[in-house]
């Protein structure tokens, strides 16, 4: 049975034969009495038809198709023990299948379980499997082709943007300092920002390089007038730098803090690992002081424009904490100017919610540092001068250093 490669569980007639070999005469008698062949001998019932499966016959022709019932009913007189008496007889161990004249039906599908139909089902299953494999391969080839087409189209768009800096082109008269920013990585971020819209990307590309030309001194020296406590305070679990600023510590009008925001963003970019391109911002509005100049939305609009152009695709998320009611008017003034893609990155939270969120997004050390900064800014017993002396930032080597030279 094992030699023929059949399942390890033997059929009923083989099990009965083994029990006979064990010498259990009562059990053998009971099983022979219950077998269909014995009933045929007692009542003259016609033996059921024998369905021979050619796969059961060995290749050398030694396999037999004779069943146990046929062996018992056709015993020769030379047999040592008659079939009517109990005893350990030796029925043929050649595999044979006893079945009914009509093939049974599969209860699940109503299909015949005959060998021919089983072979048809096997061929059909194999065909279906091959068809599924062909479809899967076709889909993969289609996706691969689409990626190549997108890559080729993007490469053409990047080339088109960089050609704007050639001689005789709109940006051809800019300095090398301005042009060095218009590299392939910046072009790719612009195209990703505007979903491949080459017209919009061209507009922002021109604006960004002209802005860089106008702010060459700021970008080269990184010298600014300190107006707030905005600084890099750590990184999240993905290595993205985190910029934190609390408006309780804002010492100058918002229009005079733009240079500091630019330098803080550059410092955050310096801290980025090779695989990171974005920065997380935390704006803590606790203790926000309302000046007449702060009601002017122009500084915020300029900052949004820098995020949409020069710092395109550098924003991971913006967490706004404890936004006061009086600031809603300012938000309503600039919110329609914010693109939908940027709006989805803005989160409004309470201080409690922000601490819980930071606990999940950062490791224990960074989360503890940010919570301590927030609690310090909410402690009325700590003066501004005392807070300024404690302001530290994380540099590109991951070290805590004084945030500002004058602090």
C-alpha cells in the first residue's frame, strides 16, 4: 500500500485483514458478518460491481483487482480452513475498490466522483492555476511598465525644470548660489508636491530660486534677530526633526521672526538622516500675546508661501496646541489660502492631547524633554529670563547645545 504511493490510512478491507492476522477470531467473524459479501452469500444478493482504478495497478502488472469479498466467496477446496469457520485467513492485500454500480455525487458541487471526472477536475484545476499565474504575471508586468512610464515622464519634467537655469532661459541670469538649489531632488519634491503639474511646479521653481537669490546673506550666514524660542528639540521615532515654538516666548512681532523661522528650518534639515525629508512642527500657542501688528496675516502668508515653494514637501505635520479663541479670526483669514494637501497635515490639540501624542510619536527621552518644555512655559513662577537660559537645541550630531548665542 505504501509502495504504491497511496495515503497512509488503509481502507476498511485492509484493516479487517490485519485484524485477522492478529488472530482475533471473534472480531473477524463479526466483521465478516457485517460485510456486504457475507450478506450476499447469506441472502443471495448480487455482488456489487467492482470499479477498477487503473492507477491502483502497478506498472509491472503485479497488482490485482480482486476484492476481499471475491477471495472469500471463491475459496478453493484446498484452503486450509473453510470460509464459513472463523480463523485467520489471508485475503488478498492487493488494493481494490468496492463501489456501487452508479457513481456517487459530490454533495458540494454535484459532480461525479468517478476517476474520469476526478481526472477532468484535476486538469481543470491545473488549467485554472496556470490561468491565475498568467493573470498575476500580466498585472505585475503592467505595474512595472506603468512605473517605468511614470519614471520616464518624471525624468522629462525634471529636465524641463532644470533647463530654466540655462543661458537665455528665465533663470539663466541668476547666480550660481541660487542655481545650486535647483537640483534634481528639489525638482522631484516640487513635482510630488503638485502631483506632476508641470505648470505649477515651474511657477514655484522660479519663485524659490529668486527668493534664494534675494536672501543670499541670510542663507549663507544664518544670522538673524532672535524673536522667539523656535528651535530643534529632538526627533520622532522615524528620525524626523521636531521644531518647537511657544508664543508665550515671542519677543518680536511675527513679521520680524521670519528670518529665525528660516534658519530653524535649515538647522532641522541639517539634522535629517539620509532617508528623511520632512520636519514636524509644534506651535504652542499658550500665552499668545496679541499685538496690533500680529493681526496682520501677511507674515503667516509669507511663511506658507515658503513652505509651498522653497521648502516644498518638507512639512511632515504641524501640531497647534491650545489655540485661543482670539486667534480664530487670524486662522480664518489665511485658511482659504492653504492648499488642501497642507491642511491635512495640520492637527489642533490641547496640551494634554499633545503630550499623549508626543509620547507615542517619540522615544522616552525626547517625549520627556518636550513635556518638560511645555510645563516650564506654563509655570507662572518661571520668568522669561530664566526660560531663555534653559533654551537648548539638538544639533546635527544629536547633541544638546545652547539654542541661541545670546542665551
